[in-house]
């Protein structure tokens, strides 16, 4: 019974649930909503930093950011910030509009990636690196679910994905895959780390987000 209860608790959610803190518009702010948004983005950034410290392969966008650090001398956090701002500029021809959450995404994720790389020690072995990866996937999944359910606007990458989808008519999944593969290849060519961690992220992050959304849905269900 306990095992079945655990499986039910971790059952993935098929959609984004309507939570009590969901905004009615992208600039509908309240102290609780902003706190949840900031907390979600913070643990997202910390989760991403664990992949960097694991040293066995980063998420595609972090591979790109890491490659940029090798070419420019930027810190990994600042490189992430620069990439996010550049992607946000691509919204202009796509006619996408940012929200408070979009701008917070740019600043906080980059900041907490930088904090995490100083807070967490570099993994001492491959096994420790794998543990870092799984914790990182969990944190990114939880963080994503928290900031998505605030309804304060998508992150720069998600907005670019949906904007391209609406403008081209190409399926969302294919657009996302094309973007992820492109930045991964560019990052790899610039020296970014691709490996087991990259594969784990690609395979498990979607499920991690879906499970986290399911947990939020059940915790807030009336």
C-alpha cells in the first residue's frame, strides 16, 4: 500500500495545473506569487549548477554558456545572463511579450547558477557526479513547475520556442528539439562539456517537470 501511495504521489501531470497563486496576467503581482516565482527560479539555477559541478555533461543551454565562457572569459552565470538577453531580443520579430516572470527568469537563474558553482564542490568522482545530476534534475523540475504555475510569463527560451511555433507552424516538440540541438552543437564546438549528464537531462527533465506539476496539483487541489 505504501509503495502504491508513493507511485500515486509521484504520478506525472499532463497539463499545467491551476494553482491558488496563479496570476491573471503576466504583471499581476502579489507577495506570495513573487516569492514562489523567485524560489522556483532560485532552485532551478542551483539545480543547473549541480550539472556544471558534476563535470560529466551539462544541459544543452549550459553547454552553450560554458563554451561561451571559454571564448570570452565570462563567468558561467554572466554567460547565461547574456545568452538569455540575446534570446529575449529574438522575441521582437516574433512579436512575443515578456512578463515579470520572464525578466526574473533572466536575472535569477543566471545568479543562482553562479552562486551554485561557488556553493557546491566539484564532484570528486563519477558516482558523485551522477548523484549531482539526479539531484539537479529534481531541482530543475521542481523549480520549473513552481515558476510555470505562477503564470507570470515564460522564460526567454520557452517564449522563443512558442513564438517560432506560432510563426512557422512547425510542431512545438520539433521546434524545441531543433533549438536544443543547435545550441548543444554550438556549445560543444566552443568547448562545452557534453556527456552522460547531458543524456540524463534530455531523457529525464520532462518527466521531472511533469511529476513536480502533479505534486503541486495534488497539494493544491480543493
